[in-house]
C-alpha cells in the first residue's frame, strides 16, 4: 500500500510547478494524490503476464501522413531570425525563477 502524500510533498511539487496554493488546496491535493496512488496500487495487482505489450490500441498508423515527403527548412533558414543560436539550436534565457 502506498503511503499518504504529505502536505510537504504537495508544497514541493507546487514550488517546482511555480504554483501558489492555499492550505485548503494543499489539503485537497494531498488527498487527490494519495487516492490516485492507491488506485495505481490496485491496478498493479492485476495479472498482466499474458497481455501483449502495446503502445497504441486503435490499429491506425500514419493517419496524418500520406507518404509524400515535403521539403523542410534547412538549419540555417530556420535559425536565420533567431536572436541567439547555440550549437544550431534556438537560444533563450533560462526560464527558471523568473518573476
């Protein structure tokens, strides 16, 4: 059985997500997270040893592509208006701890 998700854990997750939560919200999320983990534990009890692995269930493949390739921009063209280029990638300022 999964242990309860503490208020401290919820506060740490909220901080990582840059969210400000009230004490009431922290209490609610603690309950929601704990209930979710309990449900996942229950699913873990199912015998899936004879179930074939799958990554999708519809059977559809390449539904958005017709097989024709379309010429794309070169790296130089894509980065031509970039304010900063770092090793052929778009450069940007760090996004952490921005206010």
